[in-house]
């Protein structure tokens, strides 16, 4: 399976400090999931051992963890370069379910589109929290349905509380209850 990340020029440019940092993060993720290919609009990860019908939960979880950590780290780089970027809840963004093949959005793409799904919303919010010195991490859970396995991304704060940016920004489905992933 291939998963693309939409990246701003800042993170694609190999001559910028941010671009070099982004490439290191992307290479680390690629080592965990399979491979990565840079393109003008971002990066495409080739996932070797996850996200197909017979994939194990642990393979899916490992790949999803690596991809989420990568997206958060790329968003952190962006916010460091543009510290006056509005917060997620002030940016006029709302939740919208995205097709499986849609790129994962970094903050500038998410904010310019004005909507995104749980992975992009949670990553943007975690990067924002980290920018303000708070500890938070993405957590996920699996839900089986008639179409296959669905994943839902939430935020776990260091004090043990949950946050669901998708719910706050308009999601109204069974996925919104955090439970234990």
C-alpha cells in the first residue's frame, strides 16, 4: 500500500534546514514501514507489511505509529518555522472523513483546505501542544466494519486525559468514544 503525505515546499526543499530535518524524519519512518519516495508535492511511503486484509494487528499498529509520529514531527518543524500559525481550533478547520487513498495532510495543507480527518487533525493539535511545552501523543484504535479495519486517532495527554479533535471539530460517529486502544 502507498500512503502520501502532502508537504509544503519548506519541508521538501533539501537545501533548507527544515527540508534536511524533514528528510531525516522521513528516512527514519521509511526504515520502519518499507520505503519512501519524495515528489514535488510531498512524500509517498510504500508500506510493506501492513494495511492489507491479512495484516496482523501488530503490523498495522507498528506502521500506523511510525506514520503518525512522522506526521507530528513534520508538523512540529513547520510550526517552528512559522510560530504565528493559528492553533487548530482557531484555524476554521472542521472534521471531514477522507478517502483511504487521500494524502495525509501537514498543517499548511490542512489549514488551506479547511477540513481533514482524525490523523491530520490529531497530528496538528499534538504539534501545537508540543510547541507550547505540553506532552501529548497520538493513540489509535481499530474498528472492524463491513469495509475492513478502520482506525481512529485520538490524543493522550501526559496527565492521562483524552482529546478527540475530530469530535471537537464536528465528527459525530461511533468512533468518537476514546476507550482503550
